[in-house]
């Protein structure tokens, strides 16, 4: 029997045979569960970010965590280029205000489904000159009597994400700049959120612990029950209802349904990882003669919208390996924002292996008006690789700052450091696949026209 014949359901006189009925419904339930998993993954991933903050004492609506991130902070493609600030804003008691001073800030607000609300700082409407932002909750219809950028959230819980650029390589000054931001409830400007430095804390701001099992669905059910319905997601709520997951109801799957949901979570996660690391779209390729890929596939768009609707593949590819989204993160514009490229294979087309040694040649000068970096991530955790070196990044403002910038730069990756390459080496771990993000901040024309491009990874 061929594969096509195995996929068919037997009918007699136009009606399904008894064994076809059970098989068809089992297939339907599984397909719907996998589709639902892939669509709702950003929601559960956002809850993973907030859960990690709560585990170290950062209460929603009470505190902001600031961090100079490193390998001890597990987070999907977090980097060490700029210190971060993050907080969960709770809008259930009314709007929240963010006062941003003038300075080198990059920030945004995303709702509980990682839908973009607004950019702030350099890519936002204040343009880095400072400004006040008021984010209002669902259903809020009163006037805001404040000279501010007023934005509306579709959820009661909102993620505030800030970055402060470490100009001239001064990370302490960048952390201090984050502390200058003021966040408070509208009408209670004296009760600002507290800042907590989590740089030295082990944290897990991911959904890794949930993503391949029944807990994924339990977390999703809880979030959806706590938040208003998103009208444009209505068909996807219907998929969940067919699986017994309804907003406001109890999550109590029977044994067979629980097993199906667990199987669908594993399949959905694995399919999304295939999309991230073994994509088939031609538009993912950055340079035709290189293995580098664009990380974001929908330009200048925070919600993965196209003229035809949601670009679901681009959305899934992004959120399985990264967090938060905004137009500025995907903007391919000279001098604007940043560019991200993914490196996951060597020059021979093989996935990068933590037990091998590789070199990577970077032509100089790199077309970065501000700075550039390369960061190594563990393929399984999509977080900075954890190795004895305790570093996962080479940055133009830090590790590479004293090296010549007028000659090609050879970087090294592998379990041990080649002689004399201490400033240009990142450690990988045997038995762990890895990938990199190459980032350019303030990209110049050569980053777009092909006159500059990095080499491929080559086995040493």
C-alpha cells in the first residue's frame, strides 16, 4: 500500500467505514492541536519571560529587572550587547505611565500575546529625545489628561522591554541610564516601580520547561482565561475549544486527550525548530553565495502581517528562537535600528557542531555606525551557550575594541582556544549544536548592497 493510500479513509456507498471514523477523528484532533500549539506559542513564551522575573521576586506592576545579560540568564537569543530592563505592567487597576529620559534607549511595549504596541526611545515617536508614554487597558475609553504618547493594549498584562546602548563601551553608565526611567500608575507618579539588578542571578525567562508537554496547554489556558478575547484570533480560540480548552472553563483533559496534547506539543515544537534551522524559503537567504540567513522575514512589521494576511511561517520561525517583536527589529534601513543574521551551518552546509573547531572571517571595517557583535547560542535552549569560558559574545565595544579595524578579522569557535586567539575565541561544548546571531547596530549602506558580507564558518 502506498503512502497516499494509507492516508485515505475507506467509504462505502458514500459513508465512512467504522474504522475510518475513529482514525479520521484522531487525525483531526492531532492536526488541530499542532496548529493551535504553533499559533499560541508566542503567548506561552511571553508568560515564560514574566514567570522568570517572578521567580526572582520581580512582582508584576511593582518592580523592573535590569541585567547585563550573560550565559547564566537563560532567554531566547538574549545578548550581552546592551543591558536590558524588563517589567510586567499590570493594567487591571488602570493605565501605566513610562517616562523615558532623553538618551540612547531602545524600548517597546508588547501585549501578553507578544503583539507589538509601540516602540520607545530611538526607534519610537520620541526619537531618543525623551518622552512620556501612557498604556491603557482593554476597554479604557477615558481621556488621558497628560502630554504623552497614549497607546492601547489588548491585554491587561503588558511587557515593558528596554535596552540602553553602552556608548563607548561603558556598561555601568548604560545600567545607570536604565535606572533613570520612571514607571508608575497614572495618577500616582510618586509610587514608581523599583529597580532590581539581576545580573548575578541565575534566571530562566523561557518556556523551555513547558514547551514539550501538557504544561504548555495548562499555562496557555490560564493566560487566555485571565485576558480578554482577541477578536482577530477568534478561529484559533475555536481550535482550542474543539480540544476541550475553553476560556474560563476548567482545564481537565481525560487521559487520551492529555496524551494527544502532549504528543502535539512535541510535534509542534519540533516543526517550529525545523522552520527555524532548516527553512525552505528563498527569502531567508541574506547573500546568495553565503550560508547566512535573515532572522526576521517580514520587513518593518511588528505583527508579521502581509497583504495576504499573517505570515505564519515567519512568525513561528521568529518566536521559537527569539522573543518580542517590533517593526524596528525587522527594519532593513540604512542607519536605522539593527540588522540580525542567523548562522547555523558551515561552508559545507553542515550544522555547527560543538565538538569541532571553526574559523569565521569578518571583513573590516564592519558597516556599523554604532557597533556590532556575534553571539553563540545553544541550539537546544536557544540561549547563550554555557561553557567554562562563561562568555558567549564577541563585541566591537568590548572584547574586540583594541584590535585593528582596517584588516580582516578572523574569529575562532570551538571547545579549546587556538594559541594567540584569546580575544577572538568563543567556546563551544561537544555534544551541543550551536548557532550564532551576527548583529549590526546602525547599519550602513555596505550592509545592504553586497559590498560587505561575512565569510562562512569553515572547519579548522
